[in-house]
C-alpha cells in the first residue's frame, strides 16, 4: 500500500486548530507524540534483541568476540528471551564459579546442559 | 602524554600502553559562559573562557592577537578514514576553536551486527572500535590540555550494534552520540522493531553515562528534494526521538535536536528558515539545540558554501543554539580536506565573534509573517501526528509511506519512504522477554528481574563494567594486515628519513590544489586547465571547481592533482621556526630553580633598548618568569661579563651586540665563546647573543648556544633557555 498524492488541504484540515492558543497547540503536539510513542516504548520494555544481549554480556566483562559467540549460540537454542546475562550468572552461581569462568566454559562448549 | 606547540603529534606515543588507558571523565561538557568578558580592547557579551593556546583569526593581528571564544560549543566533523590522521586534524581544529569532535563512521558499519575491533582503514570515515575510541580520547586529553579547554568526543550509536556501541562509548569516555531509531529505519533500512527496541537500551546506557544525545532529524533535510517543505515532519521526527529518549531516561538537558536551516540562497533563506527555527524552539523549550549548517544545496564553490554557512550561523544567533556545528566548505566536491575543517571552524568562530551581543540589540518581531508562519508549521506538524494515529499508529504510518514524502504536509507527493515492519536488516531478531527475564547489569531498560531489589542489578557478581572498569576486556588487533602499525610503517619511515610531501587528507597523499583562470570559452578552458596542470607535473589532475566568469571571456578553475615528489627537509634553506613555550610552562620551570642571568651590551656599543626589552618585566621580558637578572649596562667588555657571571654564579649570559662594522658582532660572539672555554666556564654557562644582524645559525657557528635577531620577545629567549636547561638536565 502506498499513499496517493494529495493537494495541500491545510486550510480545511486546520479548522479545529485555528482557535487554539499557542500553549494549547504545544500541549496537543506533545500529547499526540506521547500517544504515537507509547506502544513503541511498551514493546521495548518487553522484548530483547541479540544486540541488547551482547551489550549485557559486554557489561558483564566479556569481549566483543566472546559476546557475539555466546549470543549466537544462545539464540540458536532459543534462549534470548530468558536473558543471556541471567543464564550465565545463574550457571556461575550453581557451579560455584565466577561469571567469567561460566561464560568461558560455555564458549569452550561445556556446561550447556547445565543452563536452566 | 604532553604535546608541545613546536612538536608534531607522535602517533606511536598515543598507541603506547592503550590497554591500560582510562578516560579522565565521563559525559558532556559545555563551555562556561562569562558575562561582560573583556578581551583586548573589547568587552564580549556571549563569551566563554579564553583558550590558553590557539591560532587567532587573521585580522586579530590588528587587535592585539585576541581570540575571543563564543559561548556555543563548536563542532567539526571528521571523516578521513584513518584515525591516526584524524588526530592531527583534531589538533588543528582545536587550535582554531573546535571543542566538539564528531567522528564519522565508515560506510557500512551500520549494517554490521556486532562490534568490530582493531584499526582497519575506513571509507568516508573510520570503523569505530574500542582501540580507535581509546586512542582518540587519549590524544584529545593531550590536545585539550594544550588549548586549555575540554573537548567533547562524539560518534554514532546507530545501526545493528547500537546497544553495544552505547556500552562501548560509556566505557571509553565518549562524550556525545547520535542516537535516533528513525535514522536506522528510514535511511538504513534496518528493521523497525529492531531499531526501536535496541534504541531504548542504547539510550538508557547513554543516560547513565551522561552523554549528550543528538538526534537524526537533519537527515530529512539532507535528502529531501525541496528541503523547506519537510519542516512539519522534521518537528515530528525530533519529537518522536525526544519522547522516546525521555522514556528511556535521558534528561531534557542531555537531548540535543539536530537542526539545519533548510535552504540556501538564492532562495530567500531567512524568510523561509527563520520561522522554522522559531517554531522548533517554541515547541522544544528546555531541550538543547545543535545547529548544523546546510549541506543540501552545497556545490563545489567554497565561497558560496561559506556565505550560506554564515547565514546559518546568523540564524543560530537570532534564535538560540547550544552547539554550532560546522560543515566544511568543500563537502560539495570531495571528502573534506583537513584544512577545510579548520576553515569551517574559523567561519563559525568569525561569525559568532562578529555577532556577539546581537540579541541585546535586535529582537525578532512578535507578530507578522514570522510568527504566522511559525504557527502554520506547528499546526502542520500537529496534523501530521493526527494522521499517524488515524492510520493506526507509528508502525502503520511507516508501512504506508507517511514519512519523507516530498510534499509540504498535508500536501503529499506520494513518494514517501515505505518500510515493511517485518523486513529490513535485522528483521525477525526481536524476541519477547520471558516472565523471569533478567539482565544483571546497570542501565538496562525495561523488564528485568534484577531491577526489583534494592541492590544494584550487578551486585551479585561484584559489579558490571560501568561500575568496575577493570572488567573491560581490551582487544588490540584482529587483522594483522589492515591495521595502524602497518600503515605507520610506510608513513613514519618516510618522515624518519626527513622526507616531506604536501597533503590534504592523509599523511603522504601528495595532493595539491592549484587555482588558475583560463581566458577562453568554458569547454576549451576546462580542457586547457587540465593540460596546464599536467604541465605542472601534477598526476591525475581533476577539476574540482569551475566558475564561469563569462561564457566567452573565461573561467576560474581549482584543479587538484598529486605532486609525485617527496622533498628532503635537510635540503631546505629556511631556518627552523620554533614556537615559544607557554608562559605558565616557562614560569613553572624557572621559579623553583632561581636561575641567575647576567646581561650586557658588549664592546664599544651604547645600544640599550633591545636588551632592556628582553630583560624588563615592564616590557614583557624574561624577569616575569622569575629569572634573577643582572643588567651590566652598555659598552661592557666580554671579560667583565664573564667576571660578573662567576660572581653571581649565573647560568645564563646574554650579550647584545648591535654594531656590525668589520663584522664586530661575529667577533664578539666568537670571543665570548673562546674566553669562556679558556676560563673553564663554557660547560656551566648558556651563552646567548642578540642583535639586529645576529641569527641563530651565526651564533651557533660561533660556538654560542643561541642567537636572536630583530623583533625577538622575552618569551622566545626564555623558551630557548628552558629547552637548553631541560636538555642538559636530561
């Protein structure tokens, strides 16, 4: 679906805005922006992506090369929705390891069966 | 690392021990506004603190070499492709007043779905990597110390690796970033959902680290067929990113709107652009404004571009701007050359100085066409938003091609950009968070099991990299061919052999630009200009600008080409020009050492004025730095001078020798050295001669340590003394 060309019908469309004060017009602008953005913000609150997960593991002390390998493998196993950082941290806690040791074990192909 | 004004930046010193480098601060720094700031003979109203070192505007010569600094941050955008060359360009720009360095990324980095490492060469920009960020920030630390003002470092948090890039920026002390999911979506065709979900995380990280965020709405100006018609949509794009950024936690004063006056003359620029500038500032009160200069209508004529950019800057002064960004005047004809970054910064500096205090004298009309047209733009923007919601929301509007239509909304040309919300790069990669989803790190956006407690989210394992930077994992290089060491081997080796080539962009590129007027018709003149350049031995000549003066009488050309020649510096006849050390640096060295100086005009010579000016505090002489100076007067014998030096335990002897008949000045210098050697004093003394006919080479040939001619300042003499003493102290 592509929108069709349309002449400039500003004068007709603006009838309901004509008598608004500047302040009211500004308030209407920001209120509409809020409505436009709200569903996008909600989606972001409740979803994640490979880049977000890599950014989490980066913050947990893994290199960019390691985060990519870990997230690619976790995505292949359908685990991103659990939170890759959570999975690594909980693995470390269960195994009595540091977070780094747990991540390196996974990178070595070990302990995948022990992930929740 | 410390930079000295007379020494080139040493890239090897920048690269040394990068693994352990940590940035000295986080977040953005504004200039510090100063009220009624006196600079030289003038008082400035829109001023900030002076620089410690800079290259003033050429006309400053008439006003005591003043360099007044406006209160807007001044941006330069850098895109050479090699970060090691960028560093020198940054240093030059900083000396001309830039304090916001925006590094353009290499073509294609937006579509790489992970971070990259090392120092590969880029095209139209650099690949942003940890090593390049770290090296650049380290060099900027030294450059900001040199000029005496904080410099903000900035790049892009967009593309498929946005959240990781944001973390990288936070870890590495980057101060500002472009972040706008609409840019990914509309201009890079990255999947809509991926762009927005990633953006919230990236923005949360930017907020945590105090970076200034700049949005991407200016891209709509740059791509629109008729840029003045997209103004209603520009307001909407700014607002979508702003509201989204606020939701992700960025405070209003860290959100900067990237705004460009849409038109250029011969369009009636201010009549079109000023109402838009006013509408934007009305709607976005409380946010920051990054005023960019126009690129949409830039051609190959640098004079024309500069006039447009002056008018853009005038609009900033008539309304408001927190950052005045600059566009190089050659952007219409090539990837910017480094001296044109400086030209652009100078255009802003010159314009801002010239317009100082404008708003205290000139007010925009409160009614009439300016306000009417501003109102109309705002109403059109409200109508644009209403239609988005009528279509079902943002996703539906993008799917239908509501954005980047070339019509003056609500006029529609039907040529808007259509994006499939299930398509584009990174489509299908957005995953719903499970009920127990967790991310045990700071500055994470949205549902997170670790965010509920009272501890920091990263407490369970001792802290994330944002709390404990020692956990950051540094990778030096991944490619043993495409890296800075390999590039430097060639360039530095040639410099080490004392060879020099002209350049405009990258070290050793050899590019020159010649200007020539050819008095013939356009086509003939064009062919002739190229042939003339070949006869100048320029390789691959190319006309980069032709301006017709008259169809038959002739055209003016700028022709670039490569000079296939490296010259040997050793063969040059010109003396080495050494910049003096800064006053503070001289004083810091001299005061604690109590250095005694004995000075006299020697021989049968009654000239006293020159030496007084070198010594006296009143004349800006070396006494101001804390030298203990004894002036013996005029017509003093060389023996008396050395006697006084022994008595005073002086380290420095200054002799003035003005008369020159029978080469008496040369004989005096030679005898001073010989006498000092005879008396066993030579190694303990610094012997310096001055006089109207004295040169440094002549004094050195006579065995002295330095010689100075006409017009020498105390600062120059003191600098030389400090440098010699430093060398002797090792």
